[in-house]
C-alpha cells in the first residue's frame, strides 16, 4: 500500500491537452449543487476525482493530497485558484 500511496501523491502524468480535454468533458455535466455551494467548477471537481481514482485512490484524503500536488499550469487549466 505504501507504493500505491506514493504513486497517488505524484503529480498528474497527463499532458496539458489531455487534462484540458477531460476537464471540458466534465464541464458539460449538469451541476446539481446550489449556487452558493459552487466554490470550484464541476469539471474541476470531477476531473480531480477521476484522476485520483484512475491512480488508485480509495480515500478522500488521498484525493485531496493528489490535488494539492498539481502544478500551477494544471491548476490554471482546471480553473482552480493558485496556491
């Protein structure tokens, strides 16, 4: 399991066009959240969950750690705030 956790913590191996394509596809999903609950675009949220699951994440905390490892360019492409 330690190897899997380390792998999930790595930056996304997706190239910029692939990341953008995945984001654009998820942006088309209707957002069921109320307006005041939309801190982040639905496409970004679903993209981060999909990337985490594809890399083997099974816990929300692992998904969060994986999202924290995104580069500034990846964050910009997903319309997430810069850190």
